[in-house]
């Protein structure tokens, strides 16, 4: 049964009359077509969420009978209400020869990591690597990820769980952020990206060095800050309110001031005018890392604030993760 057919069956079984559609930015072109298909075949009215969607941690609140969340796997530890995860795993390609470009960069034992879109490729990749003399080690997931070898931008358990069994990592996918977290957490183990869309392979050494220099710069800039703003997320899978309260207490104990800011979408224009000298994000870790240059004031992770306060040394720098 096709995924759309399964979705239509779910709509009928639940008696849904209104359906909300939530898409990642990159899949927006599919929103209008899917809405038309569901309305024509399912007799429902669709409401498309125009706000960006950042993952299974970010399920919209919509006045509908059923929310369809596209392209992300559910987080097992969360209790979703009236949400259908319209998953879109990419079919395994006939040829895995794109991995050949990575072989010269790989050690003999690698931890295999990827995103949910490529989860069905994992057994075939392990088999392919074995034929090339490379052992691929796969970790089962923790409570925040649904599939073996899957990593999120805030959870690297499937990498760290096999760290003592591998000499490096192979990330199958596009982009740098997911494997970047692994490269920073597993400091002495190389991370190689095999990009199936381009057939190219690369290491993360240069990206890692650049990001760490930026993070050091943010920490140094925050050393003289007096008023800190601590961001608390409204998103279901990003809420770390208790951590935010602890950070506020630590700042005040150090003689500095702190205020808590509760918000959904974190954007530079929404943080202007508060008179805050530095920000600390307990929301998605990507905010401080990927959007570093967008903010006038330094944006820190909780662990970076510990360095500012003298509770952690720079040599003990770690990437921020959200763990259940």
C-alpha cells in the first residue's frame, strides 16, 4: 500500500473532516499537491501550516482533526495527539557505488550514521562496505530516535554508543550539521560524509575547525555580558524549562542578571530591543551553531555558558544535545 493510501485509510478510520499539513521548508512544493489529492480523494478540508517545521520535535498546534507531519520520524519518547507521520524514506538505490569515493578516507571499522530518509539503506550499506574490507557498525536507537543508525541535530546516541568499537564514522546524507555534532563530540575519530546526491565524499575537518573558532568567539564576547536572556522553547520536543531555570540560578549566583524568554520560532528580529547582552538557547542546538552570524549579541549553548562561568574548561567543550 502506498503511503498516501495508508494516510487516506487513517483519515477514514478516524473520521477526520479537517486535516493539517506540516512540511519542512524544503518540501513546501509538495504541500499544495498533497492537499489537493487528500481533498479530492478523502473528502476533507486541508489546512497547510505556513510556519517552518524543524523536525518531529516541532509539531504544530492546528484546529484540525488530524495533523499530517511530513518527512520526519516520530520521537518515541513523546506522546503525540492526533498526529500522522507521513514518512518518506528514500528507496534504496540499485547501486551504492557513491560510497566508493569515501573508501580511501575510511578506517577499517566505522560507525554508520544517517538520517531517517536513508534508514532503509543501512543493511545494504553494511553489506557493501564489508565487500570492500570495511566493517560497518550500527547502533540501535535511544528513546529520542526511532531507527538504528539515525542521528538528529540534537541527539547523537547512535554514534556515541559505538564509540569504543569504531575508529571513525561514515555519515550517509547531505549537509554538515548532523555529522558535525558527531565530529565535535567524538573528538579524536574522523567523520566522513558520503553524499548520495553528488557522489562526493569529504571530511569535516575544515568545517569543524571553523565552527569551533566561532564558538570560542561567542564565548569570549559573552565574558563581559551582565544581562543574559535564556530562551525556552514552546516546541514539544525542545522544552528544557528546568534546565533554563538552573542556568538562570547559576547566572544570578555569579552576580549576573538573567531573564527567561518563552517563544516558538527563534529569530533575530524577535529578540531585538530587550537590552540583553548575551543569549543562551535551551531550544534547538542548531540555533546557536548554524545561525551564529545572524545575531548581534552572542548566542550560547548551555555548555558554553558553563565555560563563561568557569564551570567547564574549553578543552572539555561538548556539543549540546537534548536527551530524554
